[in-house]
């Protein structure tokens, strides 16, 4: 597997994980809603680290995209 193929595979895996996180979030939101307090200050379950984990994955996808096309942010 070439370096570019490995980067693309990692990017695709991260996107799948992000979509799964979004699905869980939407299911939770539809099930009973999510208050602003829960979203920003939850100390348990899905929302505990949701924003941080999602942002880390999103930033890695951006970095990988730049590496794949050979550009620099």
C-alpha cells in the first residue's frame, strides 16, 4: 500500500467514525433532546467528550486531505 493509499484509508476510517458519532448524537437528540448544559458540560456518556473527540477527528481529516493532495494549510 502506498503512502497516499494509507492516508486515504485513515481518512476514510475517520470519516466513518465521525458519521457514527453524528448518528449517535442525532439519535440521542431525537430521543429526548439535548440541553445546552448537557452539550457543553456533560460528565458522562456520549456527550462527555463528544465535541473534543469530533473536533480532533475533523482536524485530522483536514490534515490528511492536505497531505494527500500535497498542499499545506
